[in-house]
C-alpha cells in the first residue's frame, strides 16, 4: 500500500540515481542519505503506527509519534556501510 512517505522514498531514489549519472561523486549524497533515512523510518512507522509526523530541520528530533496523549521524539541517524577489515585467525 502506497502512502505519502512511500511516494517520497521512490522520488528520492529516482533523483539520486539521476544525480549519480551526472556526477562522478554526487555532491548531495550525504544530504540524501539523511533525508532518505528519515523517510525510511517514517514509512515504516506510518505502516505500523498511524500518528507520526516529520519534524526534520535543525530541531532536536526528526520524527514525533503521538501515542496515548504522549509525544515520543525520535532522532534518526544514518551512515554509509563501512568496509570492515577481517583478519585471518
């Protein structure tokens, strides 16, 4: 089932692919990573918890959930996978 967050995730994926074709190194890659992470979490929460809201910006948190008349604040942290080195035993 598509919702407004799923649609934004799809748009972000498409625009990132286009920028990757234009630039060898996408100058907006890190910004996309953070925004993509927020919408990924929003999409998941929206499917499981109906009352979610994107705060974003430079506030103290990214997402709020209203549950049982309480506001739960979530800060989404994203990073690229790091290549870990494994040493033989």
